[in-house]
C-alpha cells in the first residue's frame, strides 16, 4: 500500500499503482482540498485496476483525522472513555454513532477503509498514542472499540484494530525511533485483551501491527515477528482477517535493512500487506522487489476489506441518520472532558 503526493495522480503515480505488487493506496491530508476534488481523485484511482485498489486513510478522530473541512469533526477517543466513566450506556451509543459517521462520510467518497479504531490502552505514557486511546481498562476499550467498529460496519466499512499487541505502554514514538517494551509477556496480556474480545465477537476485519520490540518475548518488532503474528495473533487469538504492517519508512524500522528487506521480513512473518509512505524511491524499489511475490490467502483476506454500499454525499448529508448523528457528535464535543461533583 503506497501513497501519492498531490491532489490528483501524476503519470508516475499511475504507472506505479498499476504494478502487480501494489494492492492499495493510503491518502493523507495533502491529498484533500475539497469533497469534489477527493471524489475525482478516488474515481481516478478506481479506473486504474480491476479489481480496484483498496483505498484507505487514517481517520480515527481527534488529532488523527486527515479530512477536516466539510467533514464532521470526531473528538478524540479518550473523551469517549471519560464519558464511559460517568454514563457507560450513552458512551457506547456515542461510540457506535462515531463509527457510523466515520464510515458513512468516507464511504460516500468511495473510500474503502479507515485504519481505526486505536485499541491501545491508555497507560498515560505514550507520546504518540495519548488521547487516541479509549481507556486504561481493557474491557472498556473492547466495549467502546466494538461499538465503534459496529458503527463502521453499519456504514459499509470494515474496522482495523491497531497497534498489536499494544503501543500504549512505551514512551517513544515509533515514527521517530524504535520503542522497546521490556515488560514480561504476562504483563502484555492486558494490552492484548481488547483484541481477544473483538476477534471473538468478529468485530474487526483487519489488524495493524506495532513497530515495537517486546524484548522479553522476541527480538524482532511485532510487525516483523512470526511469534507475534503467527503464534499469538493467528494461533492463540484465532484471528483470520488481514494483517497490516505499519509504514516501513518509519524510523522504528530503519535498523532492519533497506525498505525492500523490511517488506520481505514483514511478509515472511505473516503480514498480508505492508505500507510504504513518504518515500517514493523506497516505494519503487520495494514494488520492484515484490514483482513476483504472490500469496493467495492474503489476496482473499484483503478482498474482504473493500467497502460496501454507500449513499451519494449529497443524499447522506440530507438524511435523517446523518443529521441526528451530527447533532449527537456536536453535543459530545461540547461536553466537559471530565465531570466531577463539587
């Protein structure tokens, strides 16, 4: 899965996206100017391949929401967790509404996938996770993430839980350096519990791995680790959906060879799709190195991630469902972060 630089495709973009090793494209804020422009870009991507490429975006809410102007603002998930502490039923309902709004607005633009929800626990130490986490308690995270995932599914979008087995207990930002989690395996089980529950409930269709070394368990980052993908996620938790390796251009992966070598490590470990972003030279080299690569089971898993059913944007914004959801989310945004009795 690759990225592109601008608001429309260049000839070089089209050539690269037509390479057989490319299965998807991830969009960023730089690829968005207006709903009309985005619809044109997505339509252009759709014409390149049959079956079409997966089109994805990071659109969790809070500070990780790539499209903002004329999209509904989704508050950070930590606010949902605080709301759960005072009114669990209302918080679960809001989570489902937020998931539906994320999915419905993106599906109206033809986008298949949002890399959400973030199910990392709120240990209160992570530089990069922070208020993206729902809660400290695994059961609450699973309940809210499950509701959000069901809302996404109601809108025709599969949920992607991240970052397995858990990113919330390390301080370092894996975009900048390789985090090392030195906890014993038993101490990581809390972080894995939301995945176990979501997988058992069949709430998620994909998982994204963490670029973190859990040094007491395995020497490799989770996204390059047959132990974490094959033994834990597949065998122990029984997950049969798609597995994504996070962006191979991140600094956390830099010590594991060239980007093509990192891709080979991730795929050999059991990932179904790898991301290469913000480095066109590395993307070209990785695509060339994988020209003859094929894994039929991965193709089946990834095919399940294409979005289904969508209203035209104009029809969506005029619908009672959207108007009700927008009002509910606006009211949530206006709430105090935490209410305490005097």
